[in-house]
C-alpha cells in the first residue's frame, strides 16, 4: 500500500470527521473504513460524487469507485492496494468484517498501520 495514502487514511479514521457505519461504503453520513478511503480518493483526485445507491462514481463503468463494501480499481490503483477488501491474516478476516463486527475506526487504523 502507498505509505502516504495509508498515513492519510489512518489519520482520517482517527479523526472525528467520519461517522462509522456498516455493510456499505457509505450510507447517508456514515462510512465503513473502506468508504473513508473512497472519500479521500474523491477529494484528492476529484471528478467523482457519491450516488444515491451509496456507490461513488464519475459516470462510467471504467471509472466506478466502489460498490457496497469494496472500492473499485481506480481507488485500489491510487492507493496501491493488492485487494479490494484486504484480508488481515492475524485476525483471519477482512477489513470490512472487522468494521462490521464492532472494531472502531481507531482500532482499524491501528490494524491498517501494522498489517497493510
């Protein structure tokens, strides 16, 4: 993972700016941990807005930024992530599962720093 983006991501997760949600990248004003990453991409790269379907896109399939719980290829490429929803072997589960089963953004930030 790109270290600069990872640093920004964990800082955003630890900030009070984002309200934590579950089961989708974004729903209203709530984000999952990977939704926060999509939002950082949207802000830095531009040209993308959240849709009512809770997916972030710029208008075509080729630039689709994510659906439900996984950022799409442009976000992953930008962040230099190998997987859309990284598995964390030490926890035997993925980031979204950690998010959706009760880990706080702060705890997830610690995990991202240590394992990604």
